[in-house]
C-alpha cells in the first residue's frame, strides 16, 4: 500500500482519522521514560563523584587539546528514549482509515437444465428480426443471465434420451456461458428424460447455507417419456431438499397444470406448471424472445444474491514514519560526535597531564 508523503500529513485532519491497529502496544509507553530516568541517574552519579587528584606539568604542551565535559549531557540521554518511543508508536500500527470495503456477494447454486430433444430445433421464435431455433434463443438469453450473477455457482446440464452434466456448479461465469453455447440439438438423443435430469441436478447442488439452490428448466413441453426416475419422484426429492424449480416453457401450447400419464412410469406425472408450483418455483410461458427476457429477469429478482454488510475499512498504514524516525534517532544516539566530550580551546599555562582516582 502506498504511503503518504510528509506534506500530505496534515496534523489536525490526520489525528482525527487516526486509528491504531495494535493499541495494546501503548502498555509499553513507560519504558522510554524509565530508560530516560536510568540514563539521567547514571549521568548524575558521574557528576557527583568524589573529587579527583590532578597532576599538572608546566612544560607539557602536547595535551593542550584535552577533553572537557559535554555541554549537552541530556542530549545523549534523551535520544535513546525518544527512539524507543517512536518504535512503540510504530508497533501500535497507526492507520488512516478510508472507505468501507464491500465484501463479495454471497450467491447460491443455480443449475440450468436444457432440453436438447428434437422438438427444440423448431424455428418458431425470432431473433434480430430473423426466425430462430428455440434452443438458440434460450442459449443467448441465459448466457447474459449468467454474466450478471456475480457470487453464484452456475452449473449446466443437458438432457434428451439421457441426462448429462456439461458443467458442474462453478464460480467461473465465462466458462459457464461457454458451456451453454456448446449445447446442441440431439446431442443426448431425441426423447425427454426429465426425471433423470432433475435427479442428476439435485445431486450436484449444495442444499446447506442461507441461500437455497434453484433449478431452471428450459423445455418446450416437459413431457417426460423415458428415464429411470419419474418426474413425480424427482419433484418429491426437490421438495424434500428445499430446492425450487423455475420452469420456462419455450413454444408449444402453455402447460395446464394437469397431470399426464405415460407408459414409462406408474401414476400421474406433473407437467411444467405443476413442477414449479409443487417446488415453490414459478412457471413462465415464453413463446417469444421478449417473453424469455422477461422470464429470466423475473427469475433473477426472485433469486437475489445476499450482500453482507461491510466489516472492515480501507486502511493506509503509517507505521513506516515513526519506525524510520526511531531508527534515525537511535543511530544519532550511537554516533560518536553526539553528546560526547568536545575539545578544549587552546589556552596558556600548565595543563593536566594525568589524574589519580582517590
């Protein structure tokens, strides 16, 4: 993170926005004062020592430049304490707080089930003023929906006579859009194994968490006629897991919500309207490009992502400045010329040549 230059640090505004990342470091504040007091005691003990016996020699001129006591004894005593104080301030991690950092949205698992049976090849829709295939319009509309779902895990599943996973739920939205574009008519047969497709999708989603997964089913009529799992069984499993199924019927006649029977399964089977109603989803009849756009927009509003509140703010670290100042003060305290005895000016007369401690 870029540090501000000194001229950008306006003391009043900076102090108002200052925040300390490690305020417990201020418990070390007595240490600089203790160090300064110890150094002062040592200096005082040296100045109050017993008088020394000095021997003078009148003919010795080589020692005219002897040393005298420093005129600034407190400077050498103060610098280490100031350096330690600056290091403690750096340890407390001063920061200048900025804007709140918005966390990424928390999404859900969304699996789209694409009917690739032969009836999805009918060109009864229009795209840019031209007749378009049912499946082609579905792929174009849903690809844009995927790009707008930041935070969701999107999976792609195709079904015909068999059901197959093109892409398991993933956060890679570009890959999901690319896999939607790969779906082709007849790639898994010409029949409709809707129950197998719903069962396979339910095995891939995560039902735990705050946001429940959803399935989006695209088909022209949704009448299943093959497969090991019946639509009624798959819908019952989805209800038990709390997974909503949104159904979008592309073309054909609108579903009535009345059950139908086929030789492949025992008992009545739900159509696309009943599938949505029984799982808590919603049914859409989209016999045009505009209706598909409106359906996918409504699904997006019914399955919003969760935007958690921000928990942290941008922080501009300022610890480098007290750290650098502390290092400079410490180096100055160790410099031989700071606070050391200075040379005596040249003077006539006898000079001290030695001293004897009592």
